[in-house]
C-alpha cells in the first residue's frame, strides 16, 4: 500500500517471527450429550439440503449425507431411521417457516395490508432459507413417495390452520368448513406459486419486484372474491 497511513501497521520479518504461530480459538463442544446429538442431527439435515440443491433428494445417498456431516454411515441411524425419515423432517421444517409467514401476516389490519405483509415476510424467509424452499418445491410432486406425501400432508395442515383463522374473521363466521378450507387453499397455493417464482429470479432485482406485485394482485383478488362470496346453507 502506498498510503502512509498504513505504514505503521507493517511488520518486519523478525517481528513477525517473534509473534510465533497464530493460535486458533477452538469452538467449544456442546455441554451435554443431548446438545451434541442435536448438533449432529442438524448437520445431517443441512448436509442433505446442500447435496440436494441441484438434484432430486431421491438420488442423494445416506453415505454422502453422513460424509458431508462428518460422521460414519452407521452413526446416521442414531438420528434417523432412513433417508425418507430425514426427508420428511426437512419437509416439516420448511412448512414451519411457511406457517410463521402466515402467522406474521395475520397481524395486518386489513385485506390489502394482509396481502402485502404476507408477501413481504415470504420474500424475507425465502431469501433466508432458499435451500429449504427449493427442496419443498421440487419434492412436493417429484420426490420419494414418503417425502412427497409428507409435504402435501403439511400443506393440508397449513390450509386447515388458515381456514380456522379465516372462520374467526368478521363476515366469515357463517361460512361452512368446506368453504373456509377452499378459500384457505387458494391463498396457500398463491403463496406457493410466488415462492416458486421467487426462487427463479435474482434477489432484489426488477424480476423479483414483478413477482411480488403479481402475487399481491392475485391475493387481493382472492380476498375480494371472498367478500363477495355467498355461502350456501343446507
């Protein structure tokens, strides 16, 4: 560097020699056996996500996951009974993120705010957990049967949870359970479509803004349609 401000920070060779080897502060081991087990379990989940980033989960082997997590293959079975069970756990973890998106959005004060809040939280969570959402989008229809079933079961639970919340909203108290679930399913599918589209565009770019704008219009349309719906009563 030619800037004189930096000259005081240059060390002569003999000074560097006197400093001796740089010591690395070791990362402390978890204090309890349960904590160590949870750390390894998390490492296996993270390894599976990394390995399935650009290919189907069904092509990822147990040995690959164990190697990436830094354990021997036989130790895998202390945490999961099979790769399918690991995949089911990944699906549940990702769906918990989606549930939180909807819970956060429910605090909005009106339909317009609700759509905007849902998408703002969704964008934030997708960018923070892109690997998880890619896993969810890919394995929902094309994954191993147990994993695909788990993803769709979790989506159904998410829809039912949202339907219960919709039933407590003003003007929807006399809707049937079927109508509430139908409306909730439309909203969940709209969110999923936005999620998949976001994964295909650059963070913060104009394409991302276009995806969000289209998603907001779609959700507003669903919400406005709900306001005009006349539920049939037997």
